[in-house]
C-alpha cells in the first residue's frame, strides 16, 4: 500500500519541529539543571518522533491525536508571546514550530478518505 504524499510532507514538518526543538534547548540557559528537565525534554522529543513516524506510515487516526495536542498547545500562546520579549530567538522558533505543526495537521486533513 502506498502512502499519500501528504503523510510524508506532514511527517517532514513534524521532524522539522523536532529539529527546531533541539535548537531551542541549546538556546535556553540552564535548561538542564535538574535531571527531570533532561528526562522531560527527551520524552517530548521521543513522543514527537513517534508521532512523526506514525504519520509517515500513513496511520490515519494520528491526525486526531495531533489535533488534540495542537488544541492543548494553543493554551501556550501567551507563553510564546512572553518568550518573544525575553528571548526573541526562542520565541520565533516556538512560533515557527506552531505554524509547522498546524500545517502538518492541515495536510493530514486534506488527504482524501479513500486513500
């Protein structure tokens, strides 16, 4: 069974957000002071990698999980705006990540039902 090209594109966008997340981690001073912070960062990156791989395989229900996560993530918009004032680079990367994730979701919902 072939996978619709939108699955591949959406997966690429999620992988890009993972890369941007790694860049963000290097920009945040003192982020890895506590072991819990390292574990949280690694688990988040692994979770996003799992989502991206599931998308790439063409798993249809993953778009609903991504939709729920994006809706929950919208609550962090005030935090992103605050980051723009504190650290412009981190704030801009957060906004780009949000746009990439939203675009991945749009691509997934544009896939025809019969595919």
